[in-house]
C-alpha cells in the first residue's frame, strides 16, 4: 500500500513538473513541428550526425534571444513589434515587413504540417483498413478539415493557460516517443562527437539544408511572440529569474528532442545506406531495422510534433498584428477570429490540391531565415537603449552573444539564398 502511494506521489510530481513549464512551451511548439522533424530526418539519413553543430549553435542563440526578448517585455512592459514601431527610426516599416515575412512563413508551415499530420493519420488507418488505400485523397482531405475545424473551435473558447496546457501534453508525448525510438536505434557515439565539429555537406542542397535547420530552430516567430506569452503568463519584473530559467529549459529541450530525431534517422537509416525525404518513408525503412513498434512510436511522435505546432501557427498572425497595434492580445476579439479563420482556409490549400507538403515545409523554413537578421538587429537596438530599459544594463556577454547571433543569422541567410539559387535556377 505504501509502495502504491509512493508511485502515485511520484507520478503527481512528474505531472506537476511538466505542467509547470511556462511560455517556453510555445517556443517548443513553434520550433519542433513536422518541418523540423522532416529536416532532422533528412539530415540524419543523408549526412549522419554531421549537422549536429548547427543545431547546437541555433539552440544556444535561441535560448539567448528568448531570454533577451522576455527580459525586454518584463522590464519595459512593452511587446516587441510595438517597441520597434514606437522606439526605432523606420521601426514602423521594419515591423510591417516582419509581420508579412513571418506570417507567410508560418502559414506555409501550417499548410505542410496539416498535410503531413493528415497523411500520418491516414497511414495509421490504412494499416487497419486496407480498403482506404483507394480513397487516399478523400480521406486525407476530410482528416485535414476535421483537424483544422477542431483547432479553430478550441481557439475560439481558449485562453493562454488553456493553450499552454494542451501544448504541454503534445510536447511531452512527442519527447517521450522520440526518446523511446532512440532506445531502439542509435548512431555511433564517435559520430555524435564528430557532429559537433563545424562542417557543411559537400552536396548541391547542403547549404539549403543548413539554412532550413536554422530556420526551424531559430524561428523568428518564437522570439517575437515571447513578450506576449510572458505577459499572458502574468509575469512581471519580479519574475526575471523565472523567465531566465524558462528560456534555458526551452532551449535545452529543443536541442535534446531535435537531436534525438536526427540520431534515430542516422541510427536506423544512414548506416543502411537509405535516404529519406518524407516523414512517411520512415515506415518502410524503420520497420525492418527496429520492428513495427518502433514505427508506431515514431509516427506518434511525428504526429504530436505536427499537432503541437498548429496552435502556435494559427496564433502567430493575430498575435503579431495585436503586438503592432497595442501590445495586447485579445483572443475574444472579432479581429482575432477573422485572422485565424483566414489562416485555417490558407492551410487547406495544399491538402485540397493534393500537393506534396515536404517542399513547402523546407522552403518555408528557409524563408523564415530571411526575417531573422531583422528580428535580432531590432532587439539589439532596443536593449542597448538605457532610456528604454529604465536603467537596466545589458551585459557585455549578452551583447557579444547577440552580435554573434546577428552574424550567424546573416551568414545563414546568405547560405539560404545560395542554396535556393543552386537548387532551382
């Protein structure tokens, strides 16, 4: 009886820890979706652990940018785009450009996420109901509509804390699924160490993949949305330590989960000489190596990754517009409902035309990179303005990291341009 109560209390403690995650859970939702799962699988199957260093750098810079954007919100009580518009020369034009760029990238991602998630559900159904193979297009489209309508209805009644708890569930399931998959197939430890040494694959689309990697782990939407989510949590200037801890936790979890996906793909596929360009291809390639259970667990993780990204992708446009206008997000406003409805309709375009979402996903991740330098530059200018920061001084270390992130983002933007030109022209 005592042992049973101890197990119950341990389970309660684990649930309490999971539910204690703050705004950082939205960062994981924005960062790890089917786009990042696709990028990690492609990288792991084609190049082993060679791009692990890119992931590590991206996660370090992501953690720092989340921390800086969160601190800015708590110290000034302002949100990012509102601050750009109010405090910077040409800030209004900069803010509008960022809204357009991020909305385009995130809605593109949403299209791909829905397509892949619906296809994963179809594959699971088709295993049990073979006759559905004849109705793939219809089944996928109906599934897509059901998913997006369900999420839209939840958006209409939900508040920040409600969205946060749903995301926590999806992210936890995703993390556990991928870690379990890693227990079944692993890369060589030496390859993991080699992956931390900077190198770019010497192939035509190597540069583009590096850009997609950074686009999916250093998502501009993650940083810009941070102030609104921090305010939504009810945090004030007294929560600076909580905000710092939350940023570090989010960055570590993004690295661990993303690195695990890459490692599973490397362990299961690279050593077999098999390449994967589609999340669904994992079924045929993973099953002979690790069995049906591994496939089911991995698919469950990929589906959780997709579903955990739908909320943040639907939220981003109304969030940025509200940020620009007043720095406040009202989920009950008419504007919020109209913009999210438009996002839902845009998301249905890809599945309705039966398009392969993988190209859309990779390209949208690359597109996200082009906005990133502007987002980094904007916050550098704001946090180094003593008047704006009310006497709080940004440390030399943080400034060095911010300028390193700016240089890194510019370098990757250039790499992305070269990659696109090489591949498509």
